[in-house]
């Protein structure tokens, strides 16, 4: 399966990579358990910085589209096809909306919610 | 005296393989590459230049260089024939040095081709800069290019050489190098491993017009040549040590030349143009992972 990265496109390169991997999984070109190239190999083939490919792989792994198995390499996740359909941003928005609605019902004002949100994020250990 | 004739015969084979057969294969490769190059692209890059004429000119120049080297080799063969036949003459390491220097001379036309090719690819790359970069989402591994058996054989030959060196240390002969032999072979293995790793996982695509299959063919040829050279190197050093142990040191020059010829023949697949395949020859296989443990919440 061939992927193309347009370096002149306004879409970030790691996003192009993520989109194409997800499209391949959705189309059934990449199947569960298929081996993916190493970060170094793909970065060299695409003449990209390896950090760009590493970022794309990290986000794909977060979305459970791929999984890394140590020295054995990176594979397509067994439930990749289902997970590709999952929209993390939408899910986050929905969860937050539910929480905000509950707080409003309890009489909390928007500025209090905002301050509490900033405070809650500050208390959490920083995300990777 | 038979070792002298064997050496001279092997040197004659070296001349034929290095300056006749190898250039003939290279010319086939050059013609195949030129034929597959799009005419309109050539016209863009070199306006007013005829592709066929420039290819033939290049081929003729390459052929002249190699014919000159073949003539030089025959003169050297004649000199060695006269010099080594005299019974009171102890040539020592002189034939080995001459053969090695001649081998370096035989490699000069190929080096020039490589240099020109790299320059040409750079020019082609800059002319093709359209901002699009392509790659095939397929993992490459060592065993996609050489069989596990061949790699095991390379490892086994190294350890057998090590064992032989330890054995000969108990029965040393004059001129025995000891662990220096192992050191040289270790260096050969290390450099080969480094190059193989770079070829498989790193390295930029040289020719921007090369397809994925072309690239796999090129990587495969280099990897195979290096693995076979490692096996050949271990065998050659072992053979050289055995000749010393058996007081057959006079066969040393023949062994060196035989190694050079065998190495040249082994590297022929890397010169040959790629046959148009039905597929890439690589599978996307690999072990199936166990079922995932993490599901995103709905």
C-alpha cells in the first residue's frame, strides 16, 4: 500500500500520515495484525524527520489503530477498523458538554466552571 | 610449480571476469536503464541531446577503459609468467600485491560510473521536485532478502574460524597471525552489518525514478553480496590458515586470487538489470498479535 505525503500541503505531515493509515485500515487494505514499517524506515523512505513519523505513530497508537510490540515492531491493532471510526475529539466534546450541563443544573456559573476546569487541569499530572 | 600455473590460470580468470564479463553485464544494465528512461524527461533534462547516441558514447568509453585494463592485465600476466617460472626465483608476496593493485585498477571504471550515477540522480531529483513523497507501507527485514539459513551459515562460518584459530594457536606455524585473522574478519562482519542495516532501514532513495520493486531489488543485491562476502571471507581465511598449517603456503597467491574471482562472481546479481516481476516478492506478513486489551469507551 503506497502512501503519499505532500510537503506543500497546509495539512501537517503527521496528520496526512495518520489519515492515510486510517483510510487504508477502513478500506481493508491494512488488516489486523499486518506489520508496519519501523519509524526509521518510513521516515527515510518519505524523507521526513523521524520525529514526525514517531508523532503520527504515537497518535495512531493512542487511538488503538496500531500497537507497538517492543522489538518485534509495530502492527495494525486487532480492533483497528472499529477504532478508526471513533472520533476522539467528538467524544471529548460530548463528555465535557454532559459535565457542563450537570454543573449548570446544580447552579454553577460559567465563570466558575471555567475556573474549576483550569484548576482541575492544573492538578492533573501533565499529559505526554 | 603447479601452484604457479594454478595462480596464473586464476589470474587469467580474474582478467576475464573483471575486465570482460563484468563490463559486459554492466553495459547490459546501462542499456536497460537508458531504455526504461522516459524520452520526454531526457529531452527536458538534456535539450538537444540524442538519448541513444549519448548512451552509446558512454558505453564505448566504458568499454575502452575496460579493454585497456584487460590489455594491461595480459601484460602483467606475461610478466608474472616469465618471472615466476624461473626456479631460483622466490616471488614472496609480490604476486599477491600485484593482483590486489590490479583489482583496484579494475574497479576504477565502476567507481567512475557510480560517481556519475550519483551526480545524475541528484540532478534528476532536483528536476522532479514536486513536493510529493511516496513510500510503501511495508516493513522490510533482513530475511526478506536473504534466507535465515544463509545468515546462520555466515554466523557459523565466523565461529568455526574462531575455533580454528584457537586450535592453530596450539600448533603455530611460521607467519601465523593468530587473533589478527579473527580481528580482520570481525571488522568485515561489522562493516557489512552496518551497511546492511543502512540499506534496509536507512538510506535515501538514490534514483528518484526507481520504483519500489527496483529499490527492493537493489537492496537485495547489496545485502546478498555482503552476506556471501562474509561467508567467503571466513572460508578464505580458514583456507589460508590451513595452507599454512599443512606447509602449503606456496598456494597462498592462488587462494587470494580465487577469493577475488569468487567475490566478483558473487557480486554479479547486483550488476544485472532487474527482471520485471509479477510482484514485489515481499509479504506483509509477520506474526499475528494477540487480541488487543484496550478499547476506547463509546
